[in-house]
């Protein structure tokens, strides 16, 4: 699972989708249909939900939105039949569904998914799941022109990122670079190019030097000093304190 997640983050879902889909068809589905003990069942459903999360995200990468949502919804059903570990996966699945809704301009639906994902994450000890849900909510609120609400969600995402807890290895992409890149996107929508530029640059400094997130930041920064028809102005003071991954 970690290998598929790493390939997805670095190169995009189409690089390993066929292999993962075959694994699900040939191994995961028969295993889910087989007999099992009550002790094994929760762990099996949790692991299967993780796989469906990855499969859904990879499928979305190739533009198969409907199929991706079906995979993510199947994963959500599996996570709900799991144990406490399944709650972490469920939160990520809800955030992923929220991100897809956001990308499709279904903003209220996106916000609802994010808030449900946040509620689910609050029953876990996963700072990354909480951070991700807050950021999806912030993106939706930004697009809904609710700057105050978006700022509240971004501050909450920073606070969650500062916490220590128990996170699975496969969500390690939710790091300082991911956080600041998502915040840059919020400020871009809110027509604040100063802060958007600041957080894009910060994302380049704190995130992985390769992969899709870095590529997105590079493309955006290449359009400076302005973007679109927006007039450039000096960056406004950034109100948030430096997160711990930036502090000495």
C-alpha cells in the first residue's frame, strides 16, 4: 500500500492504477467474500478501505470521476465496518470525496464532506486526517467567498499539523509543503496574491522537491509577478505563527 501511495504522490495515479486494480479484483475482493473470524474482520476491512482510498484517488487522476467516487464510497462502507483504525481511513475518504466535489464546483457538498470528515477525525488521534479535513473545508469556504470562515479553518489546520499523534505511514504526504500549498490555493481564490505567493514559496521550501505538489507550485510561481488579470501588490503581513516544522 505504501508503495502505491508513494508512486501516486510522486508521479500521478495512472502510473500504478492497472496493477492496483488487478490486485483488488484478484486478491482483495475474494478475501472480503471469504469466511473469517470476528477478530480478523475489523483489521481486514480497515486494510481494504485503505486500498479503495488509493484506488479511488488514482482513478480520479485519470479523469474517471464517477468511478473514483464509487471506489471511495465503497471504501467508506468498508471503513465503517472496521475498528478504530478505520475511522482514520474514513476521515481521509470523506476528505477525498470533498476534494472531488470541490474540483467539480459542488462547493456546499464539498464543505459537508469536509465537516463530516473532521467530525470523524475528532474520534481518532490522527493530526494529519484532521489537518486534511480542515484544509478541504478552507478551500470550499474560500470559493464560497467566506474569507473569515476560510481563515478559521486554515488556522485550525495549522494547529492540527503542530500536534503529535498516531498517523499511518501512507498519509505522510500531508506535510508542511501540502499544508502551505493548500493555503496558497485558498488565498488565490480569495484574490489575495500576496499571501498566495508567500505560501506557494513556503510550500516549495518545506515540501518534497519533486512530485505533483512541487510541480503545481512551480507552475504557479512561474506566472508571477501577477496571475490572470489581478494586479500585483506587495504581500500583506501573514497573521499565522510559523508552524513547528518551520521553527528552530
